[in-house]
C-alpha cells in the first residue's frame, strides 16, 4: 500500500462547480500535511497547509481527519484556471520525510 | 526574491557522460532535496540534506550523487547517466528549525533531462 494515495482522476467539472478530492495516508505518525498545485511540466507550488481544525483560503477549503487518516481539498466555484494536478503531501518524523501522493488531475471546462 | 534556482532547464546527453545539475536557494534553508518525477509514479525523493555536510539517501538514490559543501547549494551529480534516468528533476528546500514540520517545500522550476 502506498504511503499517500490519491485518485488520479481526471475529474472533469464544469466552470462554477464544487469539487472535492481526498488523499489517504497510511502512517499515523504523520505530523503535518500540505496541498500543492502543479501545472503541466512545471514545478509544484504550495496551495495551502492543512490544519487540524480545517482551514479556508478563498474558494479553497482543506480538512484533516486523523481518525480515518485522510485529508481533503474542496474547491468551490471552479474556474478554468483551476485546471491542474493537485498533490497532497504528508510530513513524518524529524521533518526529513515528506511523502507525495501521485496527484489528482482536475480539468475545468466551459 | 526568495527562490530556488536550478540549472539547466533542459539537458540532452548521451549514456555515460557525467553531468551536474546545480541547485541554489537564497532563503537560508537548512533542508534541501532532489526529486525526480515520472508519469504515473509521482515525485520520488533521490537524496536530501538536513544541513551542510549532512546528506542522506531518499527512495531512489541509485545512480546519483550529491554534495552539500555550502548551505545554499546542493548539486545533483550523475556520474554515468543511463536512459532510465531520463526524467523531470526538481530541487526543493525548506526550513528545518524547531517548527519545521509546518514549513512547506519550495521548488525550483525543474530540469528536464534526456539521456540517449
């Protein structure tokens, strides 16, 4: 079983839709989590950290469920510019181990 | 501007010809790391460094070397490249202080390597 798993998608949604991705992690000792966005052939860029109480940044909401060992990303009012691959990351141990999921591809269409 | 700079952006080489990909960061980060990204496999860590003169293997270190002589630089060396090292490579850095588990990775803009 992979340490961090994501549904690869693609998720095809119309503009304005709400879409949610989940990411499961297997190591219960994981301390912190992030969501990154990656456009085709470009470097991953930090979208948001994931806090235990959940956090929101504009149209984006991140949640952490430690009991079930998953994190989620909710995107409201999808824009064409949201089309990208979304990577989740789990941080474990003495901050040296960051494990990436393989990413979920989102395609927002007119 | 805070950034991670890697060079070159594109590199085509032949099997066995030694090459170095440079990486430099200006954020005074202790932690630096190299990843390769291949379709369907995601980002896999090659080597990482927690500080100057401290390096460790990641998940796929075979065929690669690194060095960390200065805090800002973390070059990736392929002594004898092979076609299976054709990939997209990213360098990244982050703070490794006491609250470092909340510090995100900052990525360079990637090096696309083709080994023929």
